[in-house]
C-alpha cells in the first residue's frame, strides 16, 4: 500500500482498535514526519524506518519491547511520547545526541537503571514518572534551561534535594515525590528560586529538618491569582511553550498525577490554576511558617505525616482560593484558627491525629466537614463531634465506673472495704464458734454447744466436793 502514500508526512490513527505489531504498510511510509498511534492495543513496534520523524506518539498502548533505543534512528525527533506502555530496559545512551528533542514523555513504563549523565539541552518537558529508575539526579539537568515540566516522581532515585535546579527559571512543575531522597533542604540566600513554579511535590521521601521556607517564599507564581483583575490569564501548560519556528506540530499537553482533596487524581491537562504544594510523608519538623499565607494562588496544601509542631498559623486564612488542606498526622497544638472559616472554596479539610484543642470553628465550609476531619484530637469539642464544649473546653464524659469514682463509690474503695470486711467477718465467725456464744447463732449455722456444757458439769462437781 506504500505506493498510495509516497509523500505522506503526517498520519494519525489514535483511538482505534489496532492490535499486535504496527502494520507493515505504515512501516513502508518512509516520508513520515508526524506519527500518532496512541490509545490502541499495539504490542510491538517492529522495525523503525522513519528517519525523518519529528513527532512520535505511541502512548497508551501495550508496547513491551525490551528497549526504546529505536528512537536513536531519528535524529530529528522533537517530541517522543511513549507513556503508559510496558517498555522495559534502560534509557538509551543516545539521548544527548537528540539535540532537537524538546519533549520526552516516558511515564508509566517499566524502565530501570540509572538516569543518563546528560540530557538534550533544549528539553521543555521531561516526564519519567512511574518507572524503576535509580541512582543520583544528574546535575546536567541544570543546563536544560528551557525546562518547564520536570517530573521524576515514583521511582527509586536516591539523592539529596537538587538545589542546583533553582537556575531553571522557566520551571512550572517540579515533581520528585515517592523516591528515596533524603536529608535537610538547605536554605539558600538567593531570592530568585523557582519564580514560575506552580506545582511543587516532594512527598513520600526522607527529607528532614525544617520546612524549606526559603524556597517557598520565592515561589512568586503562587502569589498571583489567575483571572484576578490585572493578573495573568488562564492557560494549559504546554510541552513546548515556545513556538518552534517553521513547524506545525500537533498539540501536546503535559499531564500530572497529584493528591488533591485526599484522592490521587490524574490530570491529562494541567491548567495554570492547579497550584499545589505537597510536602507530605517526610520527616520535617518545627513550626509551620507564617509565610505560607502569602501564597494566595494555592488551591492545595498538604503537610501531613510529618513531625510538625506548634500552632496552625492564622495566616492560612488568607489562602482564599484553597480547596484542599491536609495537616493531619503531625504534633500540632492549640486551637483551630477561626480565620480558616474565610476559606469559602475549602472542600477537603484533614486536621486529624494532632494535639489540637478547644472548640471547632463554625460557619461556611466548616459546617460541611465530618468527624474524620478532626479525629485523634482528644482536646477538640463542638460540631460535628459528639463532645460538647463548656466555655471552649470539652465537657468530661465519664463512663459508669468513673462516674462512681467521682461521687466516692468507685471500684477501688469498694474493693478495699469488701476485703477488710471479709477478713473481719472470718475472724469474728471463728471466735463465735470457738466459745459457742451466742448459742442461737451457733445453732443457726449448724454448730453445737456440747463442748461448753461438758465444761460446765465439770465445774459443778468440783464445787460439791469442796
């Protein structure tokens, strides 16, 4: 069939029912520059004759080839999307030679081994989420100054926090969650760190020390509310935000998986209003900095499962766009700030398993949350809990035994009295039966006065003899 398409440059057969290997007639179209076969049931690529290919999208298939080195045959590649397949093997060593490569999306495969020491410097998107990659983070990524989306989450990478990435001023998405990263995040003096970042996810690692407030204070894009008067406009984050001169590439949208409102959610498109910070499941300690209240564009903040202490800062009440707040499983104390009732869009709240106390604020969204939002805080009271407040203090509810203790009839004094009474009763009973008096009591309990009577007769005889 190749004679029918001698000059075909673009072919899209997505969302069909193609199975098995890529059809031979497609292999015969050597003139292809754009090939999109996503969302089919293809299991193998076979030969790779498309040396002039610029755009390759084979995502959402069942491809399970042992390696992806076939992309080395097309040195003009700009976009490679092989995500959501079953590719095995390691990342190809030819990646640095693909100098035109702008988008590399290999998320949700079974790739293993270490990351290459160098990457193409023109990358806009690098998404390797959901593989089995290990080793250190290559510092050469700092040379990819056009990076907008860097997603290395859900791998086995073991390293410290890559502070050298702060030079990536175009970066909007940084996902390093669910790896083996460790140690404190050193506070740097620079004030221009990640100014365009809107998604910061370093959850489920082994970071320790204080929360990285120096970085958080520099997230300037998180302080700008999209759509507000005089502010930035709405858009979806694109894999190639800068126009490629002389090219008419098909659309590509970055995607991400984030924990929002207590659920793991997949976003096939990332709107620039999806502003979130996830520092959960680490070993951070200390207090929650007041500076979080300056990130006005935040819609999700997750600091759960750490060792944070101190009070919940009142400044969180300034985050009027917040939809999800999770501070659970820490060591927070004090009352819930009433300023949090200002969060009109708050749909998910989790303050459970802390040491909070006092009455739960009422009004607006707070009247919609269930007991689950507060469980594990023994000092809290008020709606929706069954524990009522007495001037802001939980009314003590005693179980029956404790109520008896309160009025002097608890089990301890009863047990002591019972024991003492039983001992005294045994002693008195023994004496009664020994002396035989009073006779009526001895007779009632089956005793006899024979011994006493014999003793009386003996005394009478002595008297007569005398």
